[in-house]
């Protein structure tokens, strides 16, 4: 038993993975193996390798969060979870597979998403609430400062106006919020949806008659059929997955 324990520690250190990362790689391997394409192809090596590339083996949960000007994006537009899946991609993928709809349909907003509007009015509420609780304005208003009195009155009116809209869109955006939280916080949900999106890309490559559909699908996962940069990165990560598999540690942490 002592020898096995020392072997596990040594192999983990040698490969540079933490116990938590091994658990995530193992789970992605297990999920990827169960996802089967029309021609029998499975994705047990590709799925954990994509996770390795997209989130540094499960360290990152929100990516692509700044636009070209450096402004912080809404989580609606960002890549979410360890598999870096956008909300729109997740919704599209869930709708394409019956098994995903059965599991995650309760988080699927079938209508036009109002999440951006929900975020917009949420930020406005914070803005006006900060003004209403500003000690400087409160103190001045108590001293009958007209500007302070008018500022607080204006902020109160705006707060109430935006509160009504916030509550309206909050209810409509509830399902999007659930899915966003699941992508960020539930690793297995991300692996399941990410694996099925990879399957979707692979089957589409087959349908189009593209050469090397496995390679094309991996490239498409990151944004394009002819993604000559992304595929080699995944192949490099795949070497680590295969090495981990050889040690016998791949499923020891599940």
C-alpha cells in the first residue's frame, strides 16, 4: 500500500497535475468515451485535452472576457467554465440533442434571451443605490443643500424605475442565469455540453465530406474548420492525457 501511495505521488508530481486536475481529466475522459459519433468515433482523449488547453487543466472558469477595446464583456458573451463554452453555444447544443434537453431543458430559455437587459438594469440599480447611500449627499441634504436634495430625489426616482425593469427581465433571464452558473460551477455539465458540441462539429464534418473530420472538429470547437494553430495545441495536451492514462492514475481519483 505504501509503495502504491508513493507511486501515485511521484507520478502526479512528474506529470505536473494536482489531484483535483486528475479528477477532472478522468471525468472528461469518461464522458468523452460515452459520446459516440455516427461512424463510431469517441472523444475520450480529445475532451480532456480541450479542457487542458481552454482552462489550463481546469484552473480557469471565465475566458474571452474582454472586448477589443479592453472593456469587460458580459458573461453572456464570455466563454464559461473549464471547457470555455459561450451561453449561446450551450443553448444551441442542448437543443440539438434529446438527451441534453431531458437533463438541462429546465435551464433552456426558448425565447429571445433577455440576459443582457437583466445585467444592464442590475448595474443601474447598483449605480443609483450607491448615490442614495452616499454619506456626502445624505449629510448635505440634511443641511438643506438643494443640490443634494435634488440629487437624492432624482436617484430615488431612477432607482424605482429601473427596479421595475430589473424585476421584469430578472424573471425572463432566470433560465439563462441557471445555465451560466451551471457552466461556470458544474464541471460535469460543462464536460457533457462541451463533448456534445464536439460531437456536433464532428458529425457536421462527416456530413460535409471533409477530410480528417476529427482534426476539423477539434479546430471548429475553437472557431474554424481550418484552425491550423489550435489542433497542434490539443495534440500536445493529448500527450499528457495519454501519459496519465499509462500511469494507471486516470481513474484512481474518481
